[in-house]
């Protein structure tokens, strides 16, 4: 079990390395807090399984293609993606902003799809596959607000100080009432996000669709137009997934 945990730590460090997407063994040792001898043994086993690769010239390590292969296989099993993507593309074209699809995963959500607008050179770039704690951002709040109250409270109690929960619950109540969530600068200064939850045929929340945009010099009218388009998209997506509620 310890070997598995260490291998996953190494993989996560390499996955978040955005400068050159590769690291030397000494850099990995420092970032993973592992002795060189132990790290070398684990890296050797990971290379054998295709989990990482080593550049023959630089001797630096990077993630192997097995992660992409497995990820694409999992992605392909998500039947609802094929139903949702055309709606996301339509929304991105209409609002000329980046559109995201997030999926709940325990105490976090994972961004599993992003559609960028070719008409807008200014983009909010959130990497696919990143995890975001459930209490941060419009998409996550939309998901929490659509969950059964007991389930949402259980998640909040694990993520937030007790004294902050009452105020957060009040925010969720507003989101339930208005049908969408909006956040400003919660993850990145100068950016905003609007989100709606999406539900399946059992009335269960399966994710959220959100629009990310630069908040500088954005008029209330533009935000309202974004919101109206997003809410309508949310209704269509949920209907495609079998939801027959209001």
C-alpha cells in the first residue's frame, strides 16, 4: 500500500509540473520527500508499467502515455458526454466564453470537459482533470445546492470550519431559489464564473455546466445574458439525461 501511495504521489507531482512537464530525480526527490535510493526503485517499477517515461538525453522523468490511454477509456464509458458535448459547444459559440463541465468526486469536483470559444482570444484556462474542493467556485456550489441537504451538510462539515457553515448554507439556499450560482475571484483574481447543476433521470445531480469569464469591465447586462443562456442550456442537458422535473 505504501508503494502505491508513493507511486501516486510521484505521478501527481509530474502531472502538476507545468514548466517543462519533466523533472530530474533530484527534483522529484525534493518534491516527493523521498530518499534517492527509494525513489529510484519506485521509478524503475513505474517505467516498467508505462506510468512514467525517462528522456534518454536529459534523464528527466515525465508521465507515461498509459494515463492518457486509461483516461480516454474512462472518458469513453461516460455515455452522457456524447449527449452533453453538443450543448456545451452551442453554448460556447453563443456566449463566446469558455464553457466547462464538472463532475462530483467525493469532497471535490473534477473538470472533465472544456470548450473554448474561437471567437474570444481572452480565455479562462482551467486544466482538465484538476480537482477543486466542493465548497469553492460557482460550479461546486451549484452541485452542492442540488444535493440532498443532509449530503451537502456532510460534505461541508468535512471541508469548512464549523463557524462558516451557516453562512455557506445561506448561499446554497439562494442558489436553489435562483437556479444558478455565481462567483467572483474565488480561485483566480479578476475572473468570474456562473454555473448550473445538471440532473439525471433519477433527479440526482451528476455535474455542473459553467461559464468562465474575465470580470474586468463586464456589464450587468452581459452577465444576465450569460446567465439566461446557461440556465437554458442546463435545462436542455438535464432533459437529455432523462430529468423530467421542473
